[in-house]
């Protein structure tokens, strides 16, 4: 919710609204993980892990309270990771 007073000129008002929209967009974007060990550490605090299997690769998506983390890997490594993580697993 934005509270604005009417004594601002239009340029300042536009800047405030743009900053708010940019901040809101940042919260909605998932974060990509590159390191396998970081993925395992984040799985300890995750609510669940969604597994999306493609023809050549697998996307693992960890949902925490605040963010969605994604990790893209090959099929063999994904199967090993799924056995190591602590949260519930949802196959898509």
C-alpha cells in the first residue's frame, strides 16, 4: 500500500511509484542456484521441491517462505540430489 501526499510534484511522484513497482517485481522473480551444495543446504529450510523432467535435463524448484530457488541439471545428477534433500518432493 502506498501513501502519498499531494504536495509532491509529478516527477517525484513518478519516481516513488517506479521504485515501488521495481521492488515488487524483484520479490516475484525466482533465484537460480548454480552450486549443488547450496541447493542441498537450502532444501533443509524449504517447504517442498518440485521436479520438472524434460528430455535432456531436470529442473528442481525449491519453495521457501520467501523465495523460489531453481536448479537445472542433468537426469543422473538430479536423481542423486532428490535422494539427498530433506523436504517433500512433488513430481510435475
